[in-house]
């Protein structure tokens, strides 16, 4: 669905008033997005919708709708300014135009980070919160390879696949956007606090929920529509049949976006949803080149970047023992003990080398003493 609403780029004063009207409407209790966009279709502009609602309230109608005073929008703007953040509404030229493909685009977006949300080359990577070490390694590697080719990676900052996608994109020196289900000042899950703060500096964190909003369960299916709409395609790395990632896949499909899936083992629960999507016609992804084959718009970006494997100049300073570990560590994950069984190095030396490789970004530690490669 393409909305005809467009910002007032020709008149800054009018644009500012329209922006404030959208922000006020976004904070109006009892007014859902579906009804708001019905009003927009009738009155064309947020200012006229706000005038209509206020007039109806004065007449004693629409008693369930509570319109905040104008000072509420001004206070939100001031708070965002103090935090060096932005609030975008459909009245603003920076508001992502691809969100107008949604039936009910967000009335306001709270944005941390100064980079644009309107990149034409965005791909979302999402998946299970309970991902296996193998899935987490794949998510990070795929995101890194895409980011190295200039692709913007969008995800939901959830634990598991999402967080690994953001980390992989950062490691590839690329731009990554996190769409969250709480206010920008609420860190959820807590384990991703450092990652969220880093994204505000090196990428973007986006929410349609105002400051202080808790991570309510119903916020997450709603935020998934933004992830799907921002992106040309969505890649599901691991997902069970009940995973929220499948909601994103279905939303992407409804929007005419490409749905891509990393195949998984048939005896792994986190692969069941992915296998179902493949049966329904989703595109399989085995390598970054498969993504470019599906999304022809990226053909000019598909040239191989400088290799970053363990044999190139980026690792000249690694010891022979460190190189040996990097050759034998499994993408599915290894412990110190399992690595000791594969080589002649002592567990103590292996632990010390893994710690150093983790600092330099070659491996990453996971819960339960597991380590995975990041290249």
C-alpha cells in the first residue's frame, strides 16, 4: 500500500507545525494507528486531523481519546535534543519513504545515531533468540560479508541471531540499524546494553515508542513490520515454527520483499521454521553471493572485497599456535577441552590464545565456555 502523504519540504514553517502535529497524535491515548491513517486519508494533513479531534472533544464526542497538550511534543523534542537524538514523523524528509509501503506507518520514529535510515541497500537478518552456536556464527559471518560490500544490515537487537547480525555488520565496518520494542532509554535485553550503546554511536537505534516505554510483548510483532519494510529483503538464519522471525518473514512477503532462508539441519528445532519457509518457496542462502543473485539491484556491489581470512595480511602477527586454532575451531562452536582433543596444545595455552583472539576479533566467546570463529 503506497500512501500519498508527503512532507512539506517547500515550507519549513508549515513542515515544523505538521511535524509537531504528528508527534502530538503519536502520543494521543485512545487513537490507534489504523484510525489515525483513516483520518489522514480524509483530511490529508496531521494538523487538520488534530483540529478535527480537538473540535470533537470540545463537543463532547470521542471521550476515549485524550490529546496531550502542545507542551508534550515540545518536551519530547527537547529530551531528544539533550540526548543527541532525533524524532522523525511522516512530515519530515528524513522519514524513511519505504515505510509508506506499510498499511499503518509509524506516526513517529525516535532515532539514535546520525546516519540516514533511507539507504536503498538495506537487508534484514533475523532469527531465533535461542540460536545454536552454529547459527550465531553464520549470522555474524553473513552480516559481516554483506556489510563489507556496503549493504546496510537491519535487525531487532534481540539476543541470539539479531545481536550477532549487528555485531557482524560492525565488524565488517558497515552500517547497521536496530529496531527495538521499547523506548530508546530502555535497554532490553540487558545483556545487549553495550551493543545498543555502540549502535547509537556507529549505526542507528530506532523505536516508534516514546522514552520510558517498557518492552511490552505486543511491541515486538509491531516493530517487526518496520524491520521488514525498511529492507529490500529479509534473511532468516534460524527459526523454529513458533519464532517471531517468521512474523517478519510473512510481513516481508506481504510487502513484496524477498524472503531468504539459511537452510539448517532437519533434526535441529531452530531449523524447523526455516525448512517450512523453504517449502513455501523462500530463497535459500548458502553464501553472500546467493543474496546478490536474489536481489539483482546489488549486482554492482557483489565484487569480492579484500579477503580477511586467516592467511592474509590481517593475521601476519598471529603465532603458529593461534593459526592452528583458527583452522580447527568449528563454526558450530568448540570448548577449550574439545580443541585440546583436536590438537597437541595444552588446555591452558588454548585458553590464553582464545582470550587473545577474542580481543583481536578472530573468535567470540559464548555461554557455557563455547567459542566460535568470527571470520
